[in-house]
């Protein structure tokens, strides 16, 4: 499928650089986003884009405008118009679940409800809290690396290393007991129908109410939030973020193994891991677009006029390659100061779990490159064309096969 790019200036719509709205290109990969993004970015901060359902909005490719939109309270999370059409159908959810989705889904809510819910959980995702889990995450990661090596060379790094590490950290912070991790995996890692997702949440809440601990679920049970708000935000937290962490672990490993000089630098300077993590997220993140924003009034940002009711799709994949913000943006460099990237979003809707993600990715990559000196990349599915992972366009990770002696 190709887009219909036109470079003819549009004099009928202020700030609009194209007569004909483009459509989403499908030719990119995590390490090499579509070349269309660079073409559009060179011409304007945002480009008119037509979604598959006919809606026409703005696709933001420059970093400054992307950051401005994400930080501007004049944009709403509603309505949720996606560039690849409607989101997942809720036809398999009962009325209780639908009410919970409406009242507890952080990704679709504006203030004050969004602030109310975020405040109820943010303490468990602070820098201090994330660091408090480092020892446990490091210990599990070491054991998982040993288990990974028992699979024999070659093996899929994503399935047998990145994913188990991300699941462990996710469950630990949320407060999912060890004997319920299998149920979590079946409901959320394997993407079960919504009724099973909510069924798991309800079972977990029943189990935890008489065994409160220092975790997200326990904090929610202690809070004054309604049952529907608790179910809604927990369902979101269980479904979101874990796959992105696994993606960055696997993609980060593929980046290093395909660039021996960068791998050797990280091995010789392990203190670089913090900056390397930011570069992994900037360079190889999975989000082609974040959740849409819609202008609640006429807005002018970075010379672009966005009219009331128009939706905007901010692209981290494009903005993180903006040469106005990052020198030589198509070059991967573990020593780069990549802070300020938009791989975790920005503003009040920025990723709530980003501090935990940094700890998990750093531990997983550090132990992998230090513990398996002979590791080599055999193949990575993400190097070729893979369909987007959902209606919100995100890159699939695919299998990452590695070998060792």
C-alpha cells in the first residue's frame, strides 16, 4: 500500500502543506522508519494524513511540534481517531467492563479524571521506587539468562529472554503473586479476549484484598477510587508497557550485535548503559504514533494552525529522527545524549512506567552483553517487513535469533 504524497502547497488551508492528504506508509522497521517521514519532515512540522476510516488529521514528524502538542492542555484524548481505523472492538466485554473502560482507561481520559487516576499509581513508578526493585530484577534476569542459554544456540532472544524478564518486572511492581503469573500471561501477554482480561483482574482483586502489600494493586485497593475505576486502570496497566520493554531489550540487543564497535564500547564502558538505554528507545522504539489528540479550540504551534476538532497523530518514530533536535539522527550511538527523545511520550500522558522500564532494560542488556561474550546475531525478523502490531501503528518486534559458542 502506498501513500499519495503531493508537494503542491495548499493555499486553501492555513498551515497545510499538501493539497492531498497522505496515508500511512507501511514500509518501515523499528531501526529504519519509512523514508516518507523524512520527506514530510523536510517540508513541514506536520502533514495532512487521511486515516483508513476517512478521517483527515495531522501527522506530526518534527520534534518541536510533537513535544508542543503532547504538552498542550488544549488537546483532548477524545475522540480516539486512529490512523489505521477504529480501535479494538469492545463487543466481548460485559457492561461492567465497559463502564470500567470508560472510567479507568488513562489513555482515553482528560483531566481531572486522568490526574485523579494517575496520582493513585504514580508513586509506585517513581525513580526511587523503580530503583528499589533493581536487585530483584537483576537476580531474576541472571537466572533467566542461564535458562535462556539452556535452549541451545541459536535461540530467540525475544521469546526466551526479553519477554520473561519484562513479565517478571511487570508482575512484581503491579503486585501479581507468583502463582498468578501464568494467568496474567494467558490474559495479557497472549492477548486474550477482554472478558478474560477483566476476569483476571477481578480474580486478582479478590485474592489481594486480604493480603495487601507494597504494590500497585494494594495501593488501589486502599484508595478511594470506585470499583470500576480500579478495574479500568488495572486492566490498562496490565496491558500496557510490558511489550514495549521486551521490544527494546530485543531490539537493543539486535542494534548492538549488528554494530560491533558500539557493542565493544558498551562492554568496555559499562557506565554508558544509562545513555545507551535512551538511545535504544530513541533509535529503535516501537511507536509510529502515540494515542491521538484532538484540538478543543483553534491552536497555532510552530507555525502550524490546527483547527478545533482536528485530530493530531504525533509520531515518536519520526520526531526522534529529527535532525533539528538530534545530530546525525540516523546514526546509532550508545554515547549520544538522547535525553529528550519522545519514545516514552511527553507531558501529562507520558509513560507512567518509564523509570521502571529504564531499570529493566539496563539490567537485561548489561547482563546479556557481559555474560555472553561470544553472542552473535543470526537474524532479526524486524529487519524485514512486518505488519503493524495494531490499529495504533506500532512496529512488531519479531523473533531475534542469536547464537553463541
